[in-house]
């Protein structure tokens, strides 16, 4: 298991009891045997609002990082993602959205694979290059609306 996965698993275990936990970044990094920036990376990539988490921090001597799990309705989550997409969406960012929605249990694996297939560059090969990201954004948003 990678270090990032180990850190994420430890935080998830801490969240199991009441859906919230507080850590001190430097102490937690020392416990996990990594640099503090690795903790920041895991928090910013795996504990995002799109995945159902709120991360608050306070700097300084008594500083902390508070992580809370929020229960978002699937429809609210989809609308948040749809609004964040805008008019264009590249394949890598689309994949990240789908991965985050799957990780947050808003999409099952089969649905995620279908969305990725429908928005892939291979599927859009007949679309002119300068229009692919616009078409992909439209398809992605319509799929999420249909699933809502």
C-alpha cells in the first residue's frame, strides 16, 4: 500500500467514530513517517467537498486540521459537480470527477465506466479537436442530470 493510501486509511479510521477528527499536521506526519506536505497532499486530493468532506485548519503553535464528513445528497453533489465543470472539460479532469464521485459512493463502478467511455477521446474521435472539451462537458453534465 502506498504512503498516501496509508495516510488516507488512517484518517478514515479516525473518522469512523463520529464523522470528525482533529489532527496536528506535524505530529501526524511524524506518526506516519512522512513529511507534513504529504499530509497536505492527501487532504487536498482525497478529502474534498466533492468527496463529502470539509477540511478546516488553524495555523500556529496550537494549530490543527479538522476533518469532517458531511452527508451530501446525491442530487446536491451532482449539481455541485455540474456547476463546477463550466463550458469545457478535458478528459483528465472528467476522469478525476468520476473517480471522486465513485470514491464518495455517489456512482457505482459500472456507471462510472459508462460515463468514462461516453466522454473518452476515443468516443469523441469524430469531433474536431477544438470542440472536444465543449462536447465532453455537455455529455458529462447531461449524464449526471439523467442519473439524478
